C-alpha cells in the first residue's frame, strides 16, 4: 500500500600448413627453379600424410593452432579482458547512465516535491544537469560505477566461459549449443548480481541525488557509513530481487551475440573483424534491453528508498503501484536514453573484450 499522503516539500539537486613451404621469396637461381617440382611433390605427400593422421585420430593431429578465444585459457584471461572492457565502457557512457537513472527515478520526486520540474527527454536532461550541477553532475557516481564495472565484467566473463565448458562436458553437448549458452549466461548473471549489488546501490544513489532527494553523500565511503548506520546491511541489497529477475537480459543478449557472430563468420575458423563484432554486439544488446527494460525501473525505485516507511514493500508491490499511479509507460521511462547508452557501451565492452582476449 501507499506509504501515506504525499508530502509537498519546497525545493531547496585448418587447413594444414605445408611444412616444406619456403621461408624466403622466390629467387632467380636456376637451382631453385629446377627444384620446384620436387618441393611441390614433397609438400603434397606431406599434406596427404597429415590428412591420414587426422582421420585416424579424430582430426586432432596436424591442425593449425585454434582460434584464440576465452575458452583456450583459464578464466583469469576472461577476467582480465572483462575488467578492461568494463573500465573503458564505464568512462565512455557515464553521463548517459546518469540521465537514464534520473529519468527512471523522477516519478518519485514529482510526487514528493511540488517544486520539482520533470526532465523531458535525453537532451533536456543532459542540459539541465550540466546547467544546474555542472559537468561534474554528469559524472556523478563514476567512482562506484568504475568499481562496479571492473568486478562485474571480470566475474561475468570468467563464470560464463567456465560454465559453458563445465556444462558442455557434463551434458555432452557442444559449447555453442543455445541451451548451454543460456544456462551459462543466467548462472553468470546471477553470480555477478549477488556479488556486486552493493556497488550498484551506491552508484544509483549517487546518480539520483540532488537538491530534492533525502540523501546527500559527500563521498563513496561516506555513503557506505550512512547506509550502514541508517538501513543496515540489508540496505546494500535493495533491488537484488529485481536484479536477479534481470538475468533474463543476459540470457537473451549473450547467446544471441554468439549466434550472430557465427552467422557473420563468413570465413569459418577466422577471427571476426571489428565491424562484425560491433554489429553483433549492438543487435544483441538492443534486443535484450528492449525486452527486459521494466525490471531496471523497478530496481532503481527499490534501491533509492531511504526514508521509512518505504513506499514500495517489494517487487510485486512496486509493479502494481507504479502501474496504478503512472501507467504502463512508466516501465519504459528512460528506455531511449538507455538504448543510446547501453548499445554503444555493449559495443565498446565486447569489442574491447574480444581484442584483449586475442592479445593474451
């Protein structure tokens, strides 16, 4: 139920490589020309021998080194690449993340403060934040965001690749099978949410705080102390339920991303060029974000409740109350901003991840 009447507060913010291939360019010498027929014959014989060995051993002998992916090493490789990708993405997209979070939360501020003027779209929100709070306002929450993205992607990619291998072996299915990828993505998403939820609570509080909010934190550690004293340890796990519901997002995004990579891999066995990786990541992220966006609105509302009695008592109650008071559109408030932010962020993250994996 609603916490009570609204208070109106004044505004005060394999193909085998022939082993006999020459190591240098063709020379004009007569001896080399005369020896070419014998060299070609020897190379052909060697190739036939390799093919016969492959057939006898199931295709494991004489093949070229496998394409370098995260599956070829211990999850540490995936962790390092994921952390680097998350760091780059966080810095590049922080202002749009602030805008998205403000748009998601403004319904609460409109109800509680008569003087609050709602934001109207992405550009208006960017202009107002810059005018009212300065450029620093657009990077509010960057510290916890960086602290969040580094472990989030490090944990996610490591668990995702590990689960794919383990599930593939246990179920005797190929790692590229859709069911294996979906299960691995959901397991990785749930693990990441459980570990990093406190960081996202901090990020959400910093990004929404303004002259109209009940909370004003001066630093990340100040926020930790205040939340611990006022709300207890449970305060750091607000919105966890809706975050766990959000594993449906990665269950859509990453299997679709890998499927699109296979479709775009015209030269089977070759590394995808950057443009195809960007296309696959952008498409997968757009589909997944559009399909699962409402849970982000619910999560933001739950994470930013600080003053008792809380308006929303749980996920189901929040869904009913938001729908009753603000209509269906409220669940998609900030979606366009979210897509503008998350699609490029996903492109940067996955491209950086793939390139770092290739380098290691």
